[in-house]
C-alpha cells in the first residue's frame, strides 16, 4: 500500500512512518524544507515539499495514495499565536480532508487528541463525549474546532475518515512539555508535583500502532480513543525517579494551591508574554485531568497498549541519553 503522511517530523508521525516502512508499505511524507526532504529520502521515504496551510501544495503528493494519515498539528503550550493555530489545526485539516474527497482517496486517519475534551474533571469519557466550555489553551481550542467543526461534519457527509484521539503521549524521542518536565525532575530541578493532575498515558509506539490499526480495521465515520494506563503526574514522576535510584519522589502539592498563582501569571502574561507559557502550564498542573476510555479501540481494533511499568524504562533511558549528549 502507498500512504501519504502529514506531520512526519513530529513524535507520532516519526514512529508511524517507521512502522509503515517496517510493514513494507510505500510512504510519501509532507515536508516543509529541502533539509527535511533529504533526511526523509535517506531513509527510503518519498518526500513531498508542501504545507498543510496551502491546499494545492499537497495535491501532487497525495496522487496515487491508498490512504492518508493526517497527524500534523500545532500544539504550543502558552502561545497566543491564534492565527497560526487556526491556519494549521483548522484550515490545514480542512485542506487535507477536502483533497481526500476531491481525489477519491479510499480511506484516511485523522489524529485528534483527548485534549479536545479539555479538563475531564476525573471522568473517563468515551468517543461520544463532547466538551463545549472554555478550553485551557489556544492549541486545545483549535484542535476542538478541527475535530468538531471540520472533520466530523465532513465524515457525516460520507468522507471515509477515521479519527483517532491519543491520550497524553510519552516515550523515547518525545519532546513534549511532559518530557521536558521529567528531564528537569531527573536533574533535581523540580522538587514538587501536583497530587490530582492525571492523564491516560500512552506510549508513542502504541499510538503509532493504533493509527495503523485504525487504517486497517477502523470504521469510517467513527472515532477511537488511543489511551493507556491512568495515573497522576506525581505517580509518573515517582516511577521515573525510582528507575534512576531516587529514594524520595517529588513533594506532593495540592492542585488548589496552584490555581491562584496560575491566575496571577495569566494576567501578567498579557504584559510579559513569557509568563503566559508558565501560566498555562500551571493551569494544567492545578488538578486538571486528561482521561479517556479506550474500550472501543480495544474491542474493534485489537488495540493493546502497554502499561506504564512496561513503557517507562525506555522513556527514562532516552531522557538520560539526551542529558548525557547535551553535556
């Protein structure tokens, strides 16, 4: 099979592309620079120069594809760049899905996120849940718009698309805010952790495998949560610490204690932009949960994510390797 992949330089996209190649598929990836194109070509991937924000720039690259994986997203915590977020997450998704319809591509998988549910307030919603309140970030809000105002209406109109919604992703090579927090904790720079902030943690390799399962066995028009083990951030940090011999974990701190500080930083962020990033991270730390029930994916796709105990060791090894290489 021949697949077209957007977002192949991102964490999920990289693992997905590697998996597709390992399975013997031909892969064309959307890249934005000749440097990225050369790096892809060196691994036997067909690079195509273009941008999700420019619909016509992708048309030739999609030609002849048996399926499309749209994983490209904009998810910068704390950024106030609504224009770019809208252009990539909302218009970019519309561009990709319109081309799928115009070019009669048989099937596509679109990567949404559990973050479209915002703070799930300790509930474990399934794919039928819809959050209509205020989101914690511009990234979350524009991903919500792409999911509910672009993808779902087009799917109801008959577009052969499957949505996958990963939980909070971790694993080797991850460069998310969570990975950076773990790195700082292992360096001894984060002495505290919130007690109630929690997520459904999913290893990046399992997310990639879930994408392929969705392409092969997912029902067009349906969404599938790709989650994993539920755990608090405090529990995850303690687990990572034990793997490197830390006898004491971070000091637990109630999320309620962080909310006033997060509010003050958010206001200050209007004057001092860098504080907006800190404020948004603080709001997420103040007891927010990002949980999901993945029973549909397990039942219909055969999705079987690993536990944190199975996935954390290689994650910590990767973090330590990055630390050694940077010093």
